[in-house]
């Protein structure tokens, strides 16, 4: 199924994708611009007016996607070997 740009379904996909990317960046210690990511997420949330729980649903889907990608790539094994959880850091 193809969702057209600007539709609520497209916004849900973008929201899930951005959250997944943020989870992955954080897991590997990649510095990203938190303000830009938050603004991007806010923009897509504004498009989803009919669902007050859109963010929570997208976060759950992003967590599932993160786990799938982590397992598929071996990232889960690498993360299990470290004692510390990476901190969220913002790029300069």
C-alpha cells in the first residue's frame, strides 16, 4: 500500500521512521541533532489530528522496528556485551 505525502497514514509512517532512526542513533552512539528530530516529529504529529495516541503507537512500532533491525544486524549482541547504555547526545 502506498501512502501519499501529507496524508495521515504517511505522517504515521514518517513518525515511526524518525523514532526508529533516533533509537538506532542512540544505540550506536551516533550524534544527531535532537532539536531537528523533535521539530520533524512535531510536524508529523500535527498532521495526525484524528488520533490522540499516534505518538504512543508510533513509539511502539519504532521499538518493534528497532528490535527487528538490531536482531537482523547483530546489534543486539553488541549491545548485550556492553555494560553501559549509550546517552542521548546532541550533535554540535
